C-alpha cells in the first residue's frame, strides 16, 4: 500500500487507516509509512484491550512528528490495514514522554455507518464509552518503564477539525 496515494479528504471528513481494531489484544501495531506494512511496535504491558479502533490519517503530520492519531468508534471492529471514511467528534488532549500526543475521536461518515447518523457531537455518545477511551489512554502505559501519559481533557468537534487541518497543513 502506497500511503502517499491515499486521499486525505477534508478536516470535516477524512480517511483513516486502522492499525489496531477495537477489542484487540494489547499489541501496539504501527504502520511502516515507507513500506506500507503493519509491524509490531511493542506488546503493551497492561492487560487492557483497545476500547475502539485506532489508526491515523495518512499524509498528515501532528505535533509529535507522526501522522494524526484517530480513535474510531464503530459498532464492530475494523480490520488491520483497512481504510474508513470518518468525521470528527472531538479531540482527546494528552501528552506523553515524547511530547504532545492528541487523539482525534471520530465516527464513520453517515454514508459508511447509518447507526451514527444522529450523532453530531461527542456528548451524543454514551458517557461510558467516552470514559472507557479516557481510562484506556490514562492507563495503557502505566506498567512500561520510562513511559507516562497525562490527559488534559476532551475538546469538541470544532477543536478536532482544527487539529486535523493543522496536521494537513503541517504535512504540506
């Protein structure tokens, strides 16, 4: 897969490459951007599964020097390496041992998944679902020596759109 050939879309509707499906075992996969293949980055030390699909927006550059990270909420897990068109609901602001590490929280577009057609803002999702995502990112590095995470809150779709647009602009 040549990631450079994948259309981003826009900051309001963008393509996401899934690295880790929802409910996956605690294995951190990452895409080798040059080869277009998934590799095992590490086995996560905590006994936690991923609460939602996790991936990135190709051809973007976030503040941490990687493509923009996206947590994609879907009714079913999405396979490793799949591409899904999404729309943002919010952004989880966090920092880790490497610096700023924002996570866009998104759902599939209405055309891809009618189940979320009425969801317009992050508050439209079940509170427990958001709490599970926050809990996961607060704790998934706790048992890894030298790693840490600090969350500073969740912002709305407007902030998420700006985060995506900034990542698109940074890449250019």
